[in-house]
């Protein structure tokens, strides 16, 4: 029983690290992505949001594990601009779907599949970004299994907090301020896209400069 205590303590430590990694002020890239991905949905559509978050989780868990176990060795200089690009693309998709709203159920299903594909595919890219943060603090840890699990659970807890905050802001905007759903999504999508484009250009300049 005593032998389990260090593992539990280690799990809790990396859970906190994973949580702060995604909700910290310096983690705007991940926050912007989740915001652009889920802004189109409200609390009543939580099932669709759950699917999106699950898709994102599957994607980033795969590459996070591969990079942590040193199966792949991503370059931070390349990954960081790619993460910014995922924000721009996701925001553009959200804005487009509001400007050219699906007219039929078939088009609506196509739009939904596109958003789910974005969650899964771009999750792979974000996982590489998460891995760079985890590898930097692992140090001389002999086993990465417990840290990896704790870190990943912490990220999921952070994601839930971000989605809850987006839901809350949406409720305030739609119900209390009288903003339309379309205007809300366009605002979030445009803001996320502009911020993502700024990050992309900044990181590309830094990459070329190095």
C-alpha cells in the first residue's frame, strides 16, 4: 500500500502541471483553438461539444504519448507555427459556417463532420505542443507512464474549464445582452482568427530569424 503513495503523489503533481499548462495565460494558443472549435454550441448542445472534445483528446493523446515515449521527436520551431495555423483554420471554418449557413440537413451533417475532423486532426498537432512542455519538466524521471497519464488528465480538466467558461460567456451574451448566436460565433471566430494569425506570423518570423 505504501508503495502506491509515490505514484499517487506523482500523478497529482503532473495532473496539476497539465492543468496549468492549458489554462495558464501563456497557453493562449490552446485556449483560442478550443474557443474557436466550440463557440458555435451552447449548453443544450453539450453532447456535440463532448464529441468534439473527445476527438481533440484522442488526437492529442496519440501524439503526446508518441512524443513522450520518444517515438517521434517534433521540432518546437515547426510545431508552434503549426499550432497557430490550426487556430486560424478552425476560426475560418467557424466564421464560414455562419456566413454560409448550412441550408439542408445534409449540409449540416457535412459541416459537423468537418468540425469533428478538425478536432481529431488538429488534436494531433496540439499533442506535439503538449509533449514539448511535458518533456521539458520530466528531467530524470525513470518512468514516464504515471507523469504522462497525470499530465493528460490535467489537460482534460483544463479543457473542461475552458469550455465551461465559453458556455458561461455565451449565455451572458445571448440571454442577457441580446446578442444573436450568429454574431456571437462571428465575434469569437474573428477574434480567435486574428489572434491566431498574429501568433502565426510572430512564430514564422522567429523561426526564420533562428
